[in-house]
């Protein structure tokens, strides 16, 4: 569950981070005029998807126990909070992106709920271990991965060349941070073995 959560997140991150960093340029290439809120909607949606990716192995673990009724009722009930909370904030005059921000917050609460409920059915599962070695690890890798690419994107012009450099820089930065910060010793050794196999081929 720990490895599945982390590596699902890492694979999603390598795809998502270049899009998040270069979202405005990508949309301007696709659309003649980028509509208001499109960039922030896209970025926030990808962040929400990244958080949801972490929870998938927890869902699989819970389903494997066969005790799914209470789990589905609680998690489904929490997810339904998206609609009333979004409506409330919009009625209070918040800007449209609050809908995605609410979805992100609800997804984080769902993650915590799933961690608690999996522990209730799988006694060997450690909440502290999971929070430290999965959630905190993914957050650390994300911050480290995006630091240099974000600085480059901030100072660089929006040209095709800077877009290509930014994407390459983001992918390389993410891969290095995942390898150095996101993998333990045995996982790094496994990566080296697979890389040697690819090089030989």
C-alpha cells in the first residue's frame, strides 16, 4: 500500500508538474484567447487528481478485506460535501475557483478518513507510518521538484524554447527528487538495475 501510493503519485506527478508549471503557455497554444479562470482551474484540478491518486491503493486494501459497507457510506458521505460547501462559498461571494479548492480540501479529508478506516480493519496498518512515509514524503518531493522549475518559469519569457526547457527541467528535477528523496535504498537499487537493463538493450 505504501509503495503503491507513493509510486502512483510519482508517476502522476511527472506528467502533471510540467503542465502545472507551463499551463498558461500550453492553453495559449491551444486556444486563441485563454478564458478567465481556465489556467487556475486546470492547475487546481491536476492538484486534486494528484491527491486522489495517493488514495487508490488504500481503496484496494480496504476492498480486499471485504468490509466495504461502512467504508463506502462514510467516504461517499464525505465526498458529497463537495456540492453543499461549494454552493455555500459561491453564495458568500467567493470567486469560481473556490469550487476546486473545496474539492481539494474534501479530497484531503477523504484521504485522512480512508487512513483511519483502513486501520480499523487492517490492524497491521500504521497511520503514523503512512502519513510520514507516504503523505509527507510526497509533499517533500513535490516542493523540491517544483522549486527550480517555478523560478525558471517566473523569470523566463513565454516562448517555445523556454517552454521546452521548462518541461525538460521539470521532468529532470522531478525524476532526481523522486530518486533521491522519494525512494529508499532498496528502491534506488531496483531503479539502477532496470536502468542498466534498458541501457544494455
